C-alpha cells in the first residue's frame, strides 16, 4: 500500500518514494508541483519529470487549463526530482514555493484538486474521466445565464391555459392569496439558494450538489432522485400543454372525436370542445421522441435556440396585455366585458365547482376543487428557480449571478402574476373564465394565432429544458458513485448522458400516456416542493451551526427565514394532498434507507457532521472537569493493541481484543480507544503511522466496536505509553481503564525487555490514576457466538472501588456469559470472623443489586488445606522453579555489582532486595494460585486483584510473582481499580 492509498488523491506524488521518509521541502518539490493543474488520473511517477523554470510573476498569464498544461509540458529538463541537485533561486525559498506555484496553487484550490476525493466528482473524475477535462470557453452573465433560464422555466403552460381558469374558480381575492402564498415560498427558497450558492464554488448537479454537500450524501441522493423525477414529469406536463394548445388551435388535426361539454346542465349555443385524451397521448409521444432527438444533439444546440423560444413568449405576453386593453372595443366575444369594475366585483369571491377530467365545469363531474387543489395546480407556475443553479458551470461569476438572477426572476414573475390576476378578473365574466381554456388567445391582439405559437414554443422550450436538465442531474448523481445501481448512467466529463436521456424519455412518455394535465401537476408539485424543502433545511442547518467555513457572500439571509421557507413547503405539500405527500416522503425515505445501506458515500463535510461536532463540544463542556458520579460512570477502555506478542504485519490488533472491549461495555455502548505504538522517529515514520491508523480503524469497523484508533510514534514502548496515559482524551472523556494482554510469551521467547516495560506501564497507570485490566488467555476468549457455562469467580482481595464487581455484571450482559453465575471469594485474615464477613459482603452485594454466592477463605485455611492433589503439586512445582530462577538472577546481580564495584542494579536503576520479603511474596502468590486452581479450575473466567509492583524490586522478580499467580489458570482477568468508586449503593 503506497501513501496515496492512505491520504487520497492529494498525496499521489509521494507514492514514488518507497522509503516513507519526509525530507525538507525545497524549490521545485514534487509536493509543491502537485498543487498545479495536472491530470491526477496519470501515474504519480509522471510528476517527477515535469520541468519548472523560474518565471517572474509579472510575465505569467494564466488563461486556461490548456495554457497551464502547455507551460509545464514544454520545458527542457526535469529539475525538481533531484533533491541534492542544483536549485532554482526563489524569493520564497524559506517556504519552499516559487512564484509559478503560487499562481497554479491558487487555481488548483478553486478546482478542489488537492482534497481527498470522497467521490469521483469531488476529485477529477478519477474513475470515469478519460483524458484531460474539457473547459467551457463560453461563460454567461447574470442575464443570459440565470435570469433568462429562470424566466423561461417559470413562465410556462400554467399561465397560458390555466391561469384564467384559476381566477374564475378561486376568484380575484383567492387568486391573489394563492399567488402571494406560492410566491413567498419560492422567494424564501431563492434566498436560501442564494446563501448556499455563494458559499463557495459549485459543480454540476444543481440543487442535488447543494443539498448533498449540506445535509449529507444520503439526503442529497434521496432528494436529488425525487427532483429528477419531478423534472422528468414536468417534461410530460409541458409536452401535454403544447399538444393541447396545438389541437385547440387546429381542431382538424385531431384523430379521434372531440368531447362536447355541457355547462350547468344546458347546451350553450357554442359547445365547449376539448381534445380527445387519445389525441393527447399520440401527439405527446411523437413530440417527446422528437425532443429527444434534439437533446441528443447536445446542450450547445439547446443554448443556441433558447432565445428563439423566449422571444415568442415575451412577445405573446405583450400581445395579451395589449389585447386586454382593447378587449372592450370592436365587438368583443361573448363573456368578455373589457376592464370592467362590475366584472371585478363579481369575480372577487371564489366559486369552486365540480368539473370533468378536462377541467370543464360539470355538475356531474368527478373532480372537485378547493383552495388546496388550486395550490397544487398553480404551484408549477412558480417553479423553475433552480434553472440558474443548474448552469453554474457556465457562469462567469456564480456568487453574483445566481442570487441576483434567481431573485429577480422570482420577484418579476410574481409581480406579473399579481397584475394578471387583477386584469383577468376585470376582463370577463366568471362563466367565460371557466369555459374558455384559452382566454389568453381569445383576447390577444391582433389575432389568437400569435398566442398559440407563443404557447407552443414556450412549452416546447420548457420541455426541452426539462429533458436536458433531468438526464444531467441523474448523471451527476451516478458520477458520485454512491449507488451502484446507477452506474449505468455514468458519463465522462464533456460527453452527453445518452442512457440517462433515454431513461428520462421513457418516464416522460409514461406520464404522457396518462394524458391528464391536472393529474400530473400535483405530482410535479410534490417533487419540486421536496427539493425546495431540502434547500431551505440546508441553509437553516448551515446558518444555525455557523461553522467557520460558512461565509456566504449573500448577506441577506437568516436561519429563521430558511425555517419559514421549509415550513411553507411542507404546509403546501399537505394542503395539496396528504396522500401525495405521504407517498413522496415515503419514496424519499426508501431511497435514503437504501443509500444508507447500499451506498458508498464518503465524507462531504455536510452540516450534520458539523452539528455532531458542536453537540459533542457542548456535551463535553457540560460534563465539566469534575469527577463523574458513580451512577454516571462509564468504562472508557484504552485498548493496548500490540504491546507484546508477535502478530502478522497486516494484523493491526489481536482479534480477540475487540471482543473483550465489547464485554466491558453494557450493550456495546461507550467509547473504546485502540492504541498502538510504533518504535522509531516520528519524522521518519509518520506515513507508517497513518497507514497503521487506517488499518486499525478498518479492524474496529469490521469488529463492530464503537471506538477510535490512535497510533503513536515514540522512541520505545515505555515512552510512548507514558505520553498516551498523560494526554489521551479530553476532559471527562479520558480513558479510565487500560486493557492489555498478559505477556505470556516473555520467557518462552526470551524477551528480557518485557518485564521492565510491563512494570513501567503498571506504575504509570497507578500514578495517572487509571484502572488496569490484564487479560490472560486472550487466545481462548469467547466471541459473541460461543456460549460459556459455569461460574465467574471473583477473588476480591483489596478495595478497588467496586470495579471487579462491575466487570462481572457487565460480563453477564453478554450472550456468551449470560448462563454463568457469579462467585465472590473474599480473602480474610486469620483473626477475622468469616461468618460476619460473609454476611457483610452479602448485604453489600444486595444493596448493589448484584446476585452472587459469597465464599470466605481465611489465611489460616491456606495452611490447613489437604496436602497432595494435582493443583497442589502444580503450584509447588511452579513455586520451586520461580525460586530457582530468582536465586540465579540475584546471584548474577551480586556478581555484577562486586565486579563493577557498584550497588545492586536492575533495569538500569539501583534496587534494594529483601530476600525474606521476596520469599514472602512468592509464598503468597503460591497460596493464591493454589486456591484458584482448587475452587475455580472449571470457571468460565476468573477475576483477581492485581498486586502493585513492590518498590525497589527488580521488574524480573515481579514478573516471577505474576507468572506464579497465573500459572495453569486458562482464562484470567487481573484487575486493579483506582482511587474512586464506580458503583454506588444509593438510587
């Protein structure tokens, strides 16, 4: 594994250095050149052959990526790869940068090439881009880049063929409220969009990119896919609108018989005709296929014809307003009164009626209308505010154009709708408003054909934009490589998303087959509202957290406005249809759940991570620096992964240590810190430490253990652990239990340095007031699927704050030990009343809510045990061997001291040995080991108190004591508490 695998794409140029050593940064260094705008998909070794020449800042003009590349590639000879070679002089030699890299570095920072790619699009399309990314030479300003696309998307079919009908149904007052309500929702969303879009450079994907980077990949993908569906369905909406207008203008083009509708149960002189649904379906499918052929021609073709679609729209609006002004003159049509105050008053109130599926009033109609339904029908007329953000890659200045263009389009169209409500309400009778679906064409000046042409071109242009934007949104989601199921829609940068376009066309045709415009619009509304809710919530979260990176150039925003916008979106969703709302939210939730399980999302720096960070900081401050009450005490084990024992290089930790770490936490809750120490110099082994930390983190995740990995580089293990035990953790979240494996192999492998290290670690824990748990027999420790039977035996010798008792209760909460029972062995002096002690211990355990059998063993009983027996012979044999080894070690120390003329020395320190005391210690451990073998040979696990290392005794002697204590005990936990209680009697 090279360094690039550790740090990501940002360190690719280091991978050629196999020595894993840092060296001083010099001019023309490869680490410096990696900031330049080069293709990262090439090999890392290629960077070592790139020439760099000293160039003055005044002579450099960086115009495009191709210019940069040509500047780098046209050199004469490589110089930067030779550390000891001739160096180029630089005024910034102290910092290791020259003037050329300053310019290239600033450019690369804006393109985010140095960051570790969480997905292909966060880097340079590592997995899917072939060749150098293409640059877009055409950059658009605020007018053509944002305002015009938003205006073209907002002014669509609803205004031409449904707006007068809405005024007739809801009345002037209700229509004004409707326009203000929906306009406020989109205006607040535009403010949130402006704030997020001006907080940094934007990439492709539009709202999906903004929401995903603010709320996380899961939320971004779920809302992004729903927004894609909304755009695809909106394409069907626009196609049906264009077809209906065409069939209304040219009735002879209809293949099937048209429908004649009665109004209020009577036949009027001029029957109201509506196109057949079959005609809508046939022509809709044909138009969709033709539009797909245009989309396959590329986005450049669409951008060139965009003004041709917009000019007829603006001209048709002009004709409509001129026609309204002259409507009362020159023999107006029936029902058109001109601008009349009488009509204004009559149309002020609402008149909701039943209609047929085509929207024509019919007393026997199955479709009923109210204000909520009006919201669902009208809201697509205010959507389209994301059109500018979707073109962020083509804008000269996204942080200026998106806020101004989006909000200007929103305010201007809202104002136009309000004026239109007043004009249409005073123009005609309610019957005319409800029955003439193309009243705008009827009143248009000089003739209706202009409106028909304008409607058809505007709706086809909007449909073309939907069929162009939706596939690119789907391709952007697929390129992030989050959902494997979307891999079919991936495209290389600069290529057209053909497969995504075909899929979008299929969805559009499916909606066209439904053939009902009024049933499609609520579906579009739900998906767009869901997207707007995500944008508002993104801004709300980022504004509320106010992280240091949240510095939007758009200053007119506040978290309360974003929260109000999100609330309005949700309210509108439920006003339209609670059933559609539940379905859309369920669909988004299913996608979220699927992404969280199957997705491969990385860390995008979303707002939730910032929220977790701030919550953790506040929780840490609330804990304070005082000692935690015993009722709130949680074990925070510090797992010493590789203190001794030989493990393969690719195994970062003993496989059973994570199993044991889970056993000391109730239901797996709580934090564990897995620590490993690398011997050496940090300057030389920093990369090794990063790689080891990555491997250890992978191991922790594999074992499903809640914990973090830490790697420390130190000259030796003792120094490393001393630094860890002093500095690891924050406040009251410092580790309180040190867990490590007992060094069973030290004598077998003749590892003479282990005793001093082992004793030093225990002494450091005592000084630092850390509890210690040493596991003997770790290889045989059961996992969660290996059920144990028998007992958990506690040899409670010294007061340890109740840690040993608590550990036994935690073991019982695990499936592997839940069938065991607890036995507590109390070691008493000879003059202690055993029965009284037993009663006191039972009462103490009862108050602690612990069930256990209490057995008292006196010191006198050790001497009166029946002689003989296998356990007695084993202990005596180990005792004799320990005596002999200690005597030999003592003799060697004395001979060395006499030869060198110094006092007794061990482990580089003077020692004072009391041979009688050594004998006493050996005898005590002999008796304790014999007792354990006698009573607990068949126990599932044995817990015994850890004796502290005697002062001024050689570490070798202490290891002999410990070896004698654990002799022939298969599974043993040696526990030492610290100067505080971890259990309490009180509630």
